[in-house]
C-alpha cells in the first residue's frame, strides 16, 4: 500500500470514528451541557446539523471503498438503498401533493440518519483501540453524568431548571438511544466476563434512572443473547439463567421495595401507564388506516408525532410493499447471522454486534419504535461488514484477535521484539 493510500485510509477511519463519537455520545454530552446551562442551543438542534456535516465525507469514503473493491457492494446494501430510494420517492410524491410539511421534513431527516448510520457501522471496526477506548470512556462518562445528576431516582435534564434554552433539550428517549447504541458497540467486543458484568450493571442502572422503558428493556433483552453467545456450555448457561430467573421471581417484591419510584415500574402494570394507553390508541388508529388503505397506505394521515409506535407505522406511510420489504431486509440478515455465526465456536465481534442489534431492533419495532429507527441502519451496516469478512476475508483480524481492552498483556507478548539480533 502506498503512503498516499495509507494516509487516505487513516483519514477515512478517523472520519468515521469522529462521526460516531459526535453523533451518539456527543449528542448526549451536548444535551448535558445544554441542560446544565453551560452552553446555548445552536442551529436549532444538534443531531441534524452534525449529521449533515458528516454526510458528504461519509458518502465519499463509502463510494471510494466500493469503487476500489466491488465485492463490498453486497446484496444487503443494494436492498437497503432500494428501500431508502422507495421511501424517498413516496415522500417526494406526497410532499408535492400537499402532505404535512412537518412529517415530510422528519422523514427526509430520517432517511439521512438511516443512511449515515449504515455507512458508519459498515466501515468502523469497533475492535480497534482508536474507537474502543474512546467509546468505553464515553460510556462511563454518560453513566457518571446520569448518576451524578439523578434527583429522586430520575435523570431528566429538563427537570433541573438550569437550561438557557429548555425548548431545545432532547427527550429522554434520545439520550437513551445514544447510550444504548454506545453500550452495544462496547459490550460486543468485551470478551472478559469480569468486565462485561460491571458494564451490564452500570448500563442497566443508567437506563433505569433515565426512565426510557423501551431502551431499558432492550438492554436487559440483549444481555442473555450476548452471554449465550460467549457461553461454552450452552445447556449449562440455560440452566443458570433459569435458576436466576426463579430466584428473581421469588424475591421480586423485596427487590422492588429497594428500587426508587420510576416510570420504569409502569412496565409491571401498563394499564396504569398513560403512555401505554396512548400508544394503544395510536396502534388501533394505524390498524384502521391499514384496513382502509391496505395496498398503498395513507401517508402522513396522522398528526406529527401521533404515529403507531411499532412496525405498523411503515405500512401506514409506505404501504404493504414498504412493510414487507423492510421486514425482509431486517429478518433475512438476522436469520443469516443466526445460522452462519451465532453458534460458531470462533469469536467474531462484528457478528455479535450485528446479531445483538438485530435482536434489539426487532424487539423495539414490535413494541415501541417508529420505522425510521437508526438501529436498523446500524444493524444492517454491521451485518454487511460481517458478511464481507466471512465471504472474502477468512482470516479477518477482528474475528480472531482478542480485544485489546481485555487482553493487553497478550498483545504485548505478540509484538515483535525490538532487541537487535545477535
């Protein structure tokens, strides 16, 4: 590789890593500075302008990678690109015929976010120390902020009353999204249980205090999926998991008595949750819309923000074709990862991250998330990276090397000696 090519690769890697850190942990830290009154809001937000800044370099490096190696253009990204193109066409046609401009703008940004997220996760190797160490520090930093600024068992930036621009603060769901994505990117490449266990505890506690129920459940859901992958004795792991579940059930009331009051507790009785009741009504409205317009749906037929909080939302806006196509794009890679790598004895961080994200994405799309969820792009990007390595790089380094953060001593022994030869 020439010096110029190496320099280009370093710039490409640095751009992708900087984009990830700016868009996910950076979003959390920006909102923290905004909520504590340390800065004022700029450009009317953070995520949208920052994503726009990175769009051109992301696309440039992505296209350059494909031009250099045509095998990197997989069926997954062709289908993902076709779905986004179809989505964009539906938005454009309906915008031209007078659809709600607020929903149109949200969808345009949604397409941008999903495309950028796909490119990032396809091109970043999260096992590299250049991203791994900063991601771990960001995760711990977000947790420290949550613990330090929690009041009466709840972490809410808008409740502090210190923000100079309170209307510009993100919702707790936005903060939880940044936390959950960063958590998954860290935990999938953490091979030592002695490090994973405290990260699980810190992550669960942080999202509990954040009160984002969907992301909290998603993190708990991901833990056994990740641990089953790492377990050498699968049957033994299932028995241990069943024993822990039984022990938790027997001591459930005692555990609840020691937990602070939180909207997370509404999960135990959703009939008392105003949010769950509202979502049930929106779901019924979506079913009525689908029954009335089963083929093409009825784009933007709801007030801004009043969409079905599940996969039915795509049927309402994009019709049955969009619904079936998106389901296929999500489910087929998930099944492929389950068959080709999840039960393999050979560790692969890209496979674990992709499958964990796929599992979490499916759960959230079934229960609570809108179809423009960025986790879809992240999961597909990770799958495309894993699938390329599986097909064309049988000795792909991230699949066989230990994670630097856990086995630093091993890597020291693997370095070539600097002593002069006799």
